[in-house]
């Protein structure tokens, strides 16, 4: 346990936004600069952080269990997810997988299981194993390499993770590491939640989708043939480590899929972020490192704030699912993996926006802006022809947001950046939206 | 939702032991009478309860979410499991399945899924459906009837519960009811924990084993071919409803299996309860209602106290596993279901006691008392011949109480009623115990 015991002796400092600064940043009231280059840099030192409204704090609540060391110069920023004794940091920056100490301080016990897939393993598995073991001979690492794709996010594949952990005789003092996109994160997280009734885990998301959305907030789980994410747990990681360099190997379609969730944050709660996206979409798609880091940071801040306020999705958190109810129906109807999650969400957002407009809740100018930005991002703006009204209805009937038989939806209402989560809408308008987007 | 809305209007009173009274009762300092008949009666009225050291309290902490009504005269006693906002009552008494209101007040939403098995369904399913729906037309009940036996406590069977809930289009506002023994309770509880990332559930245990142990404390899960309970969750029910009449249909072997866990509480923390058992074992085996109710109540009190102090098994809770590490090895070695859980635990306790004696931690008089009481209860006092030293060692290596490779055991130390949970014992003594109980 070299990693753990040596970290005990280290000072426990970390950079974090204060909640109020985060809100200020989000609203752009005081601290945020509209220009990309000056607003975000890949190397923020402590002094500079303080100047920019970040604070350096002794993290007293977590010192006992999990000491932290000073964050080195390569970590651009840390976004905190505030959940009492289950709080954790999201590290965002370039080259973080080479910052071995950053990962090692969050490992519990001597045994680590890296869960990854056939696409990501050749690219980053060796790097992660080195990060875990370098200068840390007390730790041994096993890995399980799953097939790649949403269609493998099911019980049979999940069992392979349990098999590996049990055959390797892992005990409760171990750590699971999710290395990959959203599917890997969701499955590894659920496996960590259920193995021996709960072991520690770390998220290393390697897709934009996972970095801006699925790795943050503790939703884990698998699909059922009748619907997405129907079996799972709320289970928080020890940390999320986002090395923005991993996006260099991401296919274009996957990149665009992640952008869909970035756009979502703007629409539901952050008008200024949406406006920034309208100006910087080309830079994002061209993988401008500053643009990507800016988008990831602001997405994580939005998500962390929502999750901190409503971890178990009593209400507010559901707003993060704008377009997802329609989108899940597309994914389920096509069979998992035909369309990427973000592609289905993009079409779903257009449908939610269409319904919001039919209900008279938003202006047509907003409808146009949504269509335009999604087209700029090369994302679909309508469901595929094969999805029928009936397919939408039957999948939507088993959506997790159904309560006592009533389907609640996230819809836009008012100016850009405002939404509602409600079951109180005209069903005829929903029917009209479905009819207008489906061939049959 | 007739049940829920009508209960909102009701007074929220319940009987409960205060924590200090519970401790007094357990220690027998002030309130406990040694005679069976006068100490426990099947009908305790409010006035009498107060006289006996029970209190009637407005349950302020839970009023907002889940109001309770006055407990009727048929409820002999209520044991509280104190876990902050996840606290819940254990109702113990004769004829509780006819007290429809008692069950209905804990149902959330309009949909209920009863999970039971082929043995219990013909006996009690209709009764439970009636209890759920009587005078409560807003609630609809589905049921899933699983095959009976420990060998079905696995992922394939668990999936049938998810299939049923999803095919029936259950949403988050629903309640799962576990009707059966420990296997049903563990599986239904884990299904409730994972379905849509968590729905409400109620335990109606129908075996003595489940009533005195497995239904209380929120441990849920399934087995893996390589070990017991390796996949699961800590997930607390809304209430545990113990109708002692259900024991009238329990086979003798099952009854004795439950008695093993009753004996365990005496050994690890309640000398006076053990002494009561030594005097009343014949009454227990003859299903004397007062003796059974006394044993269930005192077992639940012991378990509730331990779970309240250590829900996630950081240390103290592990002591409830006296004999279980050896016992699990027997169950895994024989194949699940050959021996009943309590039978394996009984043999396991003898082995733990043997090891404690070899270490010089207990007197030989205690060894004899343990053997005598287990023989009185017609429980095994040694593992079956087919289990080898190697089988013990390989199963014990994947026990959940292994930490960083070190197997910790619960062993008796000092006078009756005292135990330790420790990895600090002589391995040679463990080898000697294994050698002396195994043919090969």
C-alpha cells in the first residue's frame, strides 16, 4: 500500500471553486471573461487560481479517510461535486495520465481492477497501469477488457467484471477504475456498487460524452432489452480524472455526440454558455484544446451544481435529461448502438423544443437557434425514418420519469436557459410532435 | 393511492422501545422478568406497554414522508431500527397479515410487486394480496413466483424480477414486497435497490431464519458460483412485518436452522438471552408461541442495535457473522441448498468456538455449553465429511471479511456473551481446527 501510506504524510490541499464563485462564473456576473483565450488556460498555478476566484483549502472533512496532496501545475482546474461525505473532485487538464500521483492518491487498498474495452485498451491501458504502479510497488493491477458498444451494456457483460474480481480474489479493500466512455463508466460503477455491496471506484472518462456528462454524478447501471438504464445504482466515485489529451484519438462522430450534451447544459440552465457555443462551435469541432477544456469545465460545473442539489433525482436533476426521453426511445427502437447516445439526444432535444413551441412556452427564434447549433455540430435533428409513433409511445411508457403512470418531460419554457420538468402539458401537443417527426 | 392518502390524515403514533430501555431489557438490569409467560404476551396494549417500559411516541422525524397510525392491539411489539432518515419499524406479532392497515401504510405508489416462491405462494400470497388491496382499490398488485431454494439466489433468477417489473411497466413510485425466507428477502431487496436505481420495499419474512436475522438490517444480494452474497447492496426496507403465525407451516429443519442464529446472538453479545435459551429450547422447538415471540423480539433487538451502530459493517456488525465464514465454506463446498444456512452456521460456530478455545480465549465449559445447546436444537456440530481442509481454505480466501489478503474472523473471547472480530490470531491454531474437523 505504498500509495496510500505515503499520501497520508502529504499536505491535504486542493483547488476548488467556491459554490458562490461557481454560480458567479456560470452567470458570468463578475469573474467570467467572454474571450476564450483569456478565460481558460491549461496551466493554472495556485497564485493565479486565487486571483481568478478559486480557493485553496484544507479539505478537513475528507482528511481522515482520504488525504489529498497539492495539485500540480498540470491540473488546469478542479471542479468539486459537493455531496457531504461522498464529495469528490473532478480533475480536468492535459497530460493528467502522466501525473501518477494524482491517480494513486485515490486508490484504496492494494488491488486495482481496470475495466475498459477493446477500443480503449490498446490506446490507454498501459498508460493507466503505469500511472497506478509507478513508484508504487505495493499495488497490483488486474484488467478486464469488455467488447465495445452500448449493446454490451447488459447483465451478461457486467457479470464478466464480477467474475474477474472474484476469480482474482479481490476483497473490500480494492479499487475499480473505469477507463473508457459512458458505457464503461456506467457498468464499472454499477459493478463497484454491487461487488461485496460496494467498493471504491475511479472514473477515467475518455470520450467527450463521458467527460461532460456520464462520468459525473454517480448514475451507474445497465440496460434491459425493454429500456435503457433500468437496472443500476446511485454510486459516487472517489474522483473523476479527465485527461483532455484522450480526445485526440476520439472519432468525429463520438466527438459530436458529446457536444450534444454540452449544448444541453446551455439550453436548460446556462444561456451564456450556449451563446459561447454558438460562437465557438467550429473551434470545438476542430478540437482546439482551449475550447474543449472550456466546454468540459463549464459542463462539469453545471452538472456538479445540479447533482449537489439533487443527487437522487427528486426533481431538479431530471432537467439534465432534456431530449433524453425521446432519445432513449430512438436508441431502444433502433437497437442499442446504432445511433450514438448524443445523436439520439440531439434529435430528442429538437422534439422537446418542438413540443415546447407547440405549447406556446418558447419563441420560434429559440427553435431556430437550436436547429442551427445542432446542424453546426453535425448532429441529427430528427429521428430516423424507421421509428414510429407507436415505438416512441411504448418506450416512453417505461421511462424512469413516469410517476404513477404519468409521463413527465423536460421542456423549455421562457427565455433561453430556462426549462421545466413537468407532467402538466397538453397530451395532444405531444401527439402532434410525435406525428410531425414520424413517417408512421 | 388510497392507502397513502388516507394514512396522511391519521395520527402518527407508534410503540417503540427507547434505546436505553432496549439496552436495559437486554441486560436484564431492571425491566426484564426471567419468567417466559410474564415477560412476553402476544397482546400488549398501550397502557400496558408504557407500564412495561415501552413508550408511545409521535414519530416526528418520519411524519413528513411516511405517517404512521396507532399500532393496533394485535401488534405485540415494535422494534425500531435507528438509521436516521432510513429508520424503520419491525412489527412482531400473531395475525399481523390480517391487520391490513399495518401493511398498507408502508406502500408507496399505486403498484406493488410481491416477490415470493413456489413454496410460500400457495400458503400466503392470497392473504398478502388481500392485505394490500382490501379497502384500497387504488392499488394493483403483481406477483412473481420464483423457484424455492438457495441455489436460485443467482443472477438468472434475479433477472426474472426485473423482467416482471419492467414488463408490467412499473415506475419509481412502486413498492416491492418480499414474501418468504432469507433467499426471497435478499433477492427482492437487491432487485428493489437496483430497479430504476432504487424503489421502496417491504419485508414479510416467513421463516424463523428470516425473522430473526436476514430480513433486518438491509443486507441484500445474490450468490456467485465462487462464493455467497458476493453481489448486492446495503438497502433498507420501509418496514419488516413478522406474523409469527407463518411459523406454523415451517418444516422442522427450517425451524432449527433459524434457531442457530438465535443462539448466535446469545454467544456474541447477550449472555442472559443464551441462558434463557438453555432453559427454553424445548418450548422453542415445540413452537410455543410465547417462546417464539420472545426469541424473535430479543433477536431483532440485538440485530437492530448492532445495525444502528454499524450499518455498513465497518467492524461491529461483522460480529453477527460468528460461524458464518466456516459456514459459507460448507454451503459453497456442498453446493447451495444441500445444507440449510443455519445448519452450516451451527457447524461453523462449533469450529469458531473450537478455535477460540485453542487460542486460550475461552474456557472449556463454554465449548460444552455450545455443543449441548446445538445438539438440543438438533443442529449439526461438525461439517459434513465431504468438505476438505482445502475446500475451507479456498472459499475462506474470497470471504468478504478478507482485507488486504488477511482473513479476519469472529471468535469468542472471555466470558459468555463476548467476542472479537480480528485478524490477529495464530494461523497454526486455525490449521489445527480445520484438520480436526475434516477427514481430509
